[in-house]
C-alpha cells in the first residue's frame, strides 16, 4: 500500500504562484509513473502533469509553460510548481502514482488539495 498526502493548496490572486507537494509513504518501492490531476466543480478530472519513470514529463496544454512537475526521490515527495495562475486553474488537485508489484499495476490517489485563484 502507498499513502499519498498533498499539501500546498490555498487561495491566491490571479498571476500568483503556488507549489503543491505530495508525500508518499508506505511501500513506495516500484513506483512507476507519478502525476498531478485536477477536478473543478462540474467537470471531469483531468491530468495536469505526468512524470513517468522515463523522466520525460508531459503537461496539459492549458498549463504548459506555467507548471513544472518534479520529484525528490530521497524524500519520496513530488511537487507541482504553478506560476501565473488564473481563475481557470481553480480546482481540487490530486496526486497519483502507479506501482507495479508482482505483475500487477495499482493506482493510488491522494485526498486532494484545494486551489482557488481569485480574479
């Protein structure tokens, strides 16, 4: 089992920045892909950024150039640096990892952290 806890959300004015953190605990071995997702009220959950085991990061078009996903393996922590935020970025942000163990892939999700961007 892997437990994920996000932090760093809050209320920020448009144009501001936030850095989200996601700490993984438990059996963190063999984690493959790590990513950040978000879900706004009335909308489907969408992927914001992906950090696969290959290290080739990808971003949603809506955040490209404004967000950076990174990982500190020594601290089992993943980050999402978000700059030049706008009201459309308001959502609950979730971190996600998948793990391959004994031939089975399992997805894990954090509880989410709220990001609110005021105009």
